C-alpha cells in the first residue's frame, strides 16, 4: 500500500513541474504584468504596489521601536567573540597564485557558462502570442512616412532577434501610418510560457558545470601551493647544507 501512496506523490510532483509558468505583458494606455501557474494568476504590478504601501505604513512603527530602544538604558557591552577563520576564496587564490591572466581565464569560463545557461533558457522559452498594433503619426505626411519606415524596421528587426532565440507560435503585427491623427497609439500583448521542468533541468546543468569549474580551480590552486611549498623547503635545505 505504501508504494501506491509514494507513486501518487511522485506523479503529483511530476505533474506540478510539468506545468508551464505563464507571463503576460500588455500595454493599452496602461502597462500590465501578469504571472500565472496553473489556476493561480497574479497581477505582479498590483502586488508590488501593495508591498510598497505596506512598507511605508510599517516604516513609522519601525522608527518608533528604534526610538524606544535608544531611550532604554544601554546594556553592558559583551566581549566580542573570537572571529572564525574565513573560508578560502577561490577567486582570491587564483589572483594570488596565477596572476591577472589566470583571473581573466576564470572569468572567461564563467562568461561562457553564463552564455550556455542563457541559450539553454531561450531554447525552452515559448512565446505563445505577440500582438502589436501601432498607429504612427507625424507632423506632416512626409514626417509620418519617415517615422513609419523607421518604426517598422525597428519592430520587425526586434521580432527577428527574438525569434532566433525562442519559438514564437503566433505573431500578429499591424503597423499603420495615421495621416489624420495627432499622436501615436500603441497596443501590445505578449504571452510567454516556460515549463518548470525545463527550467529546473537547465539550472541543474548550469550548477553542475559551475561546481566542476570550482573543483578544478581548487585542485589547480592546491597543486600550485604544494609546488611553491616544496621549492621553499628545498631552498631552505640547500641554504642549511651550504
């Protein structure tokens, strides 16, 4: 019986991570950012505004508590505890043992890892829908035509770059030259999704590569320190014998 319960738990966990995280960005006179997972959808900007409001309300209370603490008699200061030895820093060791060139090599490896991580994320990133309605207005007909050409080139170039890194399922771009209007008008709707399982797989692969780099650098640093110590001992021995 226990294995059936365990199987059900694993199935539920798998189904949860098989879901996609949805992000919707829209602009129609007002910018909106909505995130959803399963049946839960949240307006991120509204939550952020509420958080800012609550932090402003809590600020006077915190200031009052701090003032009360200052008014209380100061307690006797405790003797500072003994500082624990700091853990060795791989980056600092690389600079000390291998100089600036070694640090540059290490940074280039991390840059390569970051690029690999970004490409892995983009590979599984899906843009379900992009809708752009843009009405271009200028000071006169000639200005409107020039702006229309520049904006069209910019938008389609941007979509081309996005399409080269991620999959776009549905795209609807409508750019018009409005010769009678007084100002530009824009409507943008972007629906993106990312499967949680893919996100975790890419993150774990990046973490594995990161740990491999760190282990290799520690091993190299340890060998360099051992060689340096052996040379020093040899030099001391030769000076004693002489």
